[in-house]
C-alpha cells in the first residue's frame, strides 16, 4: 500500500488545498446565505445568486446550501462546519468576484479558530532600568516626618 499524504490537506488532484477530514469529506457541511431582495447593499449578492450559485452547487454536491431572503438586512454568508464550528462573513456592497473569493475561503477552511501556534520568548537588547525581579529582596519601610513650617 503506498504512503498517503495528509488527507485533510491534499496537495494535488481535484481537491488541491481543500481542508478535509480523515475520511476525505469536507469540513464545511452547510452554507447559509442571507440577502435582501430590495436593498442596495445586496446588489452583488443578488447577482452572485443569479449567475453563479447553481454552478457552485453542481460542483460541490456535498455542501448543503441554504439561501433565504431577509428584508432590510445586509447580506452575509455563514459556513457551518463539523463539530458545530461557524464562520460568518458580512458581504454588504461587495461585487461578485469578492463574494466568490470569500465563498472559496469558507469552502477550503477547516472551521477552526485562528490560534497562535508557537509563541517565541522575547529577548531584549536593552536590560531593564529597574533591574530584574527578585522576591528575596527585603521590603524596607521608610518613615517620613512632616514638619509644620508655619
């Protein structure tokens, strides 16, 4: 049996660069699209739904797509992933190309939050003026006397 590359991020073939789980399924389970049929901020989303959404659905039959109209609201896309992770992208006043890019981002994402993987320690070129902290330094009490100068 030949060695396989990481199945969740394949490097070649039809799913190049697509986040998939160990069974070869996409992490993105469902895509929710909301738009307004009247508002000007939904113009690009309406054009996208008219021209491109059917082709996207045919190319990706494993993703459930829910499209709903919500009047007097800005358009947005919500990606719902395995293990109930979600990513939401607001799309007011955006063109079709931008919406396609963000849809590809949602499709190719694993749904996890962005985290800092490796935090490197900070090394300074200048030592601190106050000196290093030492808990064994004895605490000194100072006594101040106030004299009346009247």
